C-alpha cells in the first residue's frame, strides 16, 4: 500500500478526456472534413476523487453521460486515464497485472461473457481454467453461488435459451467465481423485472456480507441504491457533486418535505412544504386542526437526485 | 464473514500447466460448440471446397492441354496439391481481423481484457478446438474428392511428420498475424482496407491460388521473404512434393522464425493498442 493510501479504492484527481471528430451534416461538410478535420475534447471524467473502505457498498449515481461507466472502466483497467492517480487493492488498474485482475470484477448489465451455445456450467469451467482456481475451491464456490442465487436449474441449459433476467443471474455468478474482493457493478439490474432486480440486489448484499467485498455500484434504479448503499457518490458532467451518506443527500438537497395528516373527520391531508418551513407548517397544522395521525417524509430519492443534478 | 481465500490461483501447478489446462478446456468448449452446428459446418466446408476444386479443374485442364504436365507437375500431383490444400486451409482458419470490429462493439474484447490472461490465448485455444470437428467432417469430403480426381502423392515418413508439425505452425503464424492486424482496429476505423491488401498478398504469394513452383522466379523470390508461403505452400509441399530433408527442416525453422516475429509483434503492439482502447458502448 502506498503512503497516504488507506482505502481499498483510492481515486485522486482522475481525468479522462476523449477527442472526438466533429462536423456538420451534408456533403459539403463531409468534403471539408477531408482536409480540415475538426476535433472536440469531451471531458468524460474531470478531476474525480474518492476513497472506498474495505467492505463498503457505495452507490455511484449520475445521469446518462455523467462519467460513471468511464470511471468504472478506468478503475477496472479497461481504460487508460488522461490524468490522476488510482490505486485499487494497491494496484494501478491500467497496468492490468494478473494479480490485480484476479481480485476484481466488472459486471456490466449489457455484457455477455458466457458461451452462447453451451450451458453456463461450461463457461464456469472455462473461468476456472482462466483464473487458475484449484478445482476443490472452484466447485465449492460455484455451488455456493448457484445456491445463493437459486439458479441450479438454469446453469444446465444452453445460455441462448435463457431469458434476459436468467442470463444476468448466471452472468453475475460467472463473474464472481474467483471471489473478487472488489466488485464494480455497472447497472447490473438494467432491463430486469422487479422480481429479478430484487434477487440480484439480495445476492449482492449476501455476497458483500459473506465475503466482505467492496462494491461500487451504478444504477438508475433507486431501489437498488436504497437497498444496498449507505453511502452514495453523485457525479455529473464528470465531476463529483456529492459524496456522503444517502440519508444526508436528502437533508442537503431535498427541497421539500411531505406532510401527511389524518384529521378527526377521517379526511387525509397531504401537502409538500419547503424544507425550511416544515416545523412551522407542522405546528400550524396541529394548532388549527384536530389531527389524529401525522407523518413527515423526505421526498423520494429520485426527486432528490434530480434536485442534485439541477443544482 | 468468510475470508476471500479462493482468489489466490493454484500454487500447486506451474504457470505452463495452468496454461495447458486453459488450452485443453478452451478447445473442449469449442469442440462442443462446433458440434452443435454440424449441418452448418458441412455447408461451410462445401463452400470452402469449391475454391480449390475450381483451381484444380483449371490447372488439370491446362496440364492436359500441355501433354499431362505443367512445369513437370502431373495432373495427379495437382489433384493431390489441392486436396491437401483444403486440409491445410481448414487448419489455417483463425480469428479474422475483420471480426475485431464486432469483438470490440459487442464487448467481447472488454471481457477478455478484464481477465488475467492475454487475449491471444483465447484465439489460439478457440480455433485450435474449432478445427477438430471441421476436420472430422471434412474427411468424407476428402475421400470423395480423391475418388473423383485421383491424386498422386508418395510422402516420406519425415514428410508426414513435418506436415503434422507444419500445419500447426501455419495455424500459429496466421493467428499471430491476424491478431496484429486486428489490433489496427483500435487505431483506425478503416482498418479493413489494410486487411484487404494483406489477404490479397497472401492469396497471390502463399501458394493458395497457384502452387508457387508455377509462379515466375521473381514471385518465388518475393514469397521466400514473406510469411505467407510458410502457412500454405510449405505444409502442402511437405506432404505432396518431394522436398529434401534439408528443405523440410529449413522450412520448419522458417516457421519458427515467423512465429517468433509474430509473437514479438503481438506482445509489443498489444501494450500500445490497449492504451488506445476506448471501450465505447460496452
């Protein structure tokens, strides 16, 4: 471990700039681009810094194009950064050292590492050989993960016959057979129905609990984040807007609170009030009406996130 | 909480044995996959056989018009050349550089980069397994071709041994070359035009289109300094021709040299290419 680096994941001033060609539509622009090509710099990640501690499950949130996936790709060693310093488990990811790649995984919702025509068990066997896993350890881990995700009947079917959700579950197991210590999960529940999403969520939580792995998760489903992450990092236009507890996010960015009161005559009153006026509004409600029941709630996390991006 | 102990690779086996384990497992996986598509393999093989059969018919006709031989090569030897050609061609099937664009777009390259194994090993293992079912299914076609065209070949014992080694050598050289070419896709979106030039050169001076002995001397001299000859002409001639012991062994040394050059190019350019990889869209 380097001096000053304490976390499992240490990111300091990470930057990634893509140079993309640009031209107007039409034949004339097309001809002009032959001799005068225009380039534009896209700052996908612009000075991102954070630290993840062992065993943490952190939500990495942001709208499309915010820089989430680019960051995960740099952390997993797929992309070389333009600048900044990263250490994951003490390794520089883009050196792609074998010892490093054996200790991490990147699961992307749209990625397929399984052999399409064969049962997943054959792909798992291939992973055993790739990761040089001792057979006994491999068999134990494989059976344990299959049981944890309840996919015993799926792993014997050719992958092409599995539904999207079934394939994703099998894919996740395949990505964890080498028991990685750091999991980068990029929208692992994308396109799945509610039940499947819940299964994957429960599985990630169980894996984290059982093996103490560190997880960095991106998802557009707030249910994933609420179920798994105490801490969230919010990124927008390649920069971090918030890094802290999920609860604190609502405190900082929730513009309003919802007050719901059941009155004496059985009528239910529901109103949204600016955050700063919550106490006064509640007091006035209690003073002026016969209130049988009263609840004060933070806005849904989706609204809070929207507020963060808007800010 | 369980300790993450299984992340450590097996220390009981050497790296070489682990790699062998990967190759055996990868080949087995591909054999299973290919046998899922037996009918498709037959259709592909029939399509592939049509190329040498056309060459064979053309050269036999020319030979017959010249009193049965061309440059001292008889019609039966021409038949042998092109029937063995098909076997060598089947062995020579490698991951095409044209496939790199899809490999990148579909995220397969990202998957490979995330694993602790150089991607060249996947290609080598995959296509080593891939060709086994093809050769098994090609055998009856070879018998049929032999019955129709009456090939003449009298290989020596050394010729047979060299042939067996050389078809694998040819496969490795073509795989390495294909990999280096394919990596150009990471630098330019128009890499396919370069691939076309490469394969045109291969077609002309490898012995694929015409046995090299039927080519002008200057073309044979050029071919001697390029890798193509050692991936088609040399393995075929080892079995069909009457190469001397020294020519057979020198040929293997040339294959070794081109394997070393290909290997060095793969490993050096790979580092550079990966820096350019943008992993866009997957």
